[in-house]
């Protein structure tokens, strides 16, 4: 699905906000490892004329295209199936175009998916769109579908062992809703993940994820990192029970249902949670017109009583509710003051006023407390599945 065009006014505002976020510190530690040189820009660049589409790509890269005569495969799924699971990194370069398919990465070995793009630094320039039109019908008592059955991209297939090191660059993953042959955009039909990460380590750079309910899922025993990516949704855009960090991302609401986050915490691991850092929260340009949004979107709600969500140095537009966070529901609050951990630090913008927050639900972190929350401390140990070069080069450039 092609990304809707932003109006000139919206583009100007988001460009200004992005500049503010660029000036903020990135919450990573030098312990993550030495700086390396990014090596995918030439590979991802569009090749003019009859040029070799794999010029500048790692050796053994597989090329996918709907139209290019040099393409080895026409679908992404077929290309992934052709990669041997031999412990070596497998790379797939995807030509510009729309791919209507559900993609599930069952490979355990390191895997890289690259989208052809003229500008690797901006998700707004993406030219590869992968889309599906599936959802879980919650009103159908006979349905046996689970949320990750209705997804566009699955990293891991639900088994005990998923992918050890998955990376995707400059690809959009979208769930489109159809009912009685008509596309539905004003309301949600049911849970429909654009991304489902299960028992895997995965990271995403300049990618887009759009749906209506439950856009991104990061499951238990999973770790996911998102950099300069765009997320769209109406209800519980970010949910899961693993560890997820969003750095310099745009979280764009199509409506205000549930919360922007809905996380299930783990009493045995206090680091399980969702972390949003140096990012932007705003109304999506394609938001539903059915209900007003100003002051209606909550930062999160607890999927269980151990829920953990943190916002660091994030710009919040006027769609964010004054209270900040909320309980799950009146019937099932899922909240306990000493167990549920919601926190903010350095929020800005019309929706980022810490003085009006409901501090019975959340904590406003001190500078000292916030400085202790880093990517290294959250994920710990060796993190080869995070592309440090892309993060550090962007932060210094």
C-alpha cells in the first residue's frame, strides 16, 4: 500500500519536530560496541537502466522483483525459503513495488531484508510495500486464529527458537481492511498485526508499520529495536510481553482506542517492557474522522499488573490525554501501584505537560533515573542484531 501523501502543513510540522528529536541524546551506551561503517546504502540505491541490481550488495544476496528481468524470485517468501539455514547471514534485496503476501521468517540464522530506496535515512522515501488484509474476528466464537496468524511480517513462527539476528531496512508493512469488498479506514475490524516477533531478536531501520488494532507485537522471550521508523494504528499500537525499544520513531494515531502501548510485564524480569525514546507522537494524516482526537489518546494501558512502559525525551502533540496513562478497563484495571511501572522523562509539546499527569498511575523520572535507562542496560550483553553503525552515524551526522 503506497504511503498517503502528507499535506504541506503536516510535513512542515513533522520536519520541525524531527529536527528537535535529532538534537536529543540517544539513549545508548558506548558499551554496545565499536562504531562500524554502514554498508547497505549502495546496495539499496535504485540502479538506473540495465545496471546490476545487486551492485554494492553483500556476496550471495538474493534479488526479488515483480518486474525486473534479473530477479531470481517474484515473492519475498520464495526468496527467504531459498536461503539455507546454515548459520551464515542471508540477505534479500527487494525491488520497489507492492507485494501482497504474508511473510514469515522461519530461518534461525541471521537474516537481512533490504528495500530499494533513494534515501535510506527516511522512511517517508520507502518504495517497497508489503501488505496483507487479514484480521482476527473477535465476534466469531468459532475462530481459531491467533493474533500472529493475522500478520504481514512474522519473525519466528511461534516455536521455541526463532531468528537469532533479523534486520529489515526501508520496507513498509501494512494491514489493509476489507469488508464486503470495500476497503475500511474509519474504524477497526479486529486485531491485525503488521509485525509479529516471536522468540526472536529483530531490528528495523526506516521501516513503516500500519494497521488499525495491535499494529506491532513483540512476544515473550523476544527483543526488538526500531530506529527512525513510522507506526500507525488506532488501538494498542505497540503491544507484547518482550522487550522493545523505539528510537527516533513517529507513532501516528489513526484514532484513540485503548492506549498507544499495551504491555504485559514479567515479574521475574523487570526490564521486560516497551521503551519510546526521542520520538514523536502525533495524529496520523489518514486518521479517522469518526471521533475527535485532541486530548483523547493515552500513552498506554496495562495488559497485566506487571506492565512496564517508559517514554524518554518524546514530543507529544495535543492528541495525548492530560492524564498520560490509563488503567485497562473499569472491570479489569490490571493496575497495582507497586507492580505496574509507567514512567516519563523529558516529554515536550502540547501533550507532554508533566504537571497534569495522573501520578497515581505513573512516575515522572528524574534526570538521574532517566540516564540509567539505556539500550545496553535493557538488552544487555552482546547485541549483534542491532545495527550500531546506522544508529551512531545518524546521531553524529
